[in-house]
């Protein structure tokens, strides 16, 4: 296969990989009823005048499936961490015992589970849009190469290869979404 064509296919593959990575990253932030330190990734603390991610000022762990424990490296950071978690609109109610902060993760209601499933499907659709966008850009690049002298057969083979990639990544997206749905609906 032509070197330029291979470059276009590799670029499309890379963009599709990034779409899947982004999907997995977004889904990891959704609460599925189990405690996960990633739930607090979006929380930033005012640490001596600069906004700092929570993970850089404290240890975050899950001693059991329903609890997140936050152990600040400095005792005077307990109050700002607690305030930041409350202000983050994540729906958590942190409990401070003077040494560490504990967050109990309540069980999800059926209504909340269905809302989360819709959100998961929305993220899956966004990933598929990104994948189709990568396919369109790759096909456009192949058409440009065809105008610049690429043979019609090579162009058709490249477009077929890009479609196979798109199908494969679409299935992968469906699989990731299905796994997260199952995880959310499991009680």
C-alpha cells in the first residue's frame, strides 16, 4: 500500500483510539454505585493561592465499596478539601473527623440509574460522532491523494480499509457503553 495512504489510515486509527480513550475517561467519572477515587478528579483545592487537584494534596482511597477516604498530607487542608467537595456539585456529603474525610456513597435509585444510562449512551454517541468524523477526514484525504495521482483501485481499497476501521471502533464503543450500562444497572 502507498506510504501516503498508510499515513492517512494511521492518522484515522489514532483519532479513533483517542475517541475510545476519551469515552472510557468520561465513563470512569460516572458513579455506578461503587466508590471510586476517580469520582473526585474534577475537585480542585485552593492550595496556598493556586487551584490544585485534590489528588495532589491528599491520598484518596476506597477502604470499602461504599466509602471514599481522603487523607490530607497537611492537617490544615481538611477544611478547604471538605468545602471544595461540597462546592463541586457532585452530590457528596463529606464527613470530617479531624484526621481525615470520609464520603459515604449512597446506593443509586432506579430513577438515577436510568438517568446515568442515558448519560452513558450520550457519551457513546459522542464517541461514535468522533469516529465518523475521523472517517470523513480520512476519506477526504484519500480523495485529495486520488486527485494527485493515486490510482482508483488503491483509493477504493483505502476507503474500504477506513470503513472496516470505523466499523471495528463502532463495535468497540458499543461494547464499552454496554459494560458501563451493566455496571450501573447491577444492584
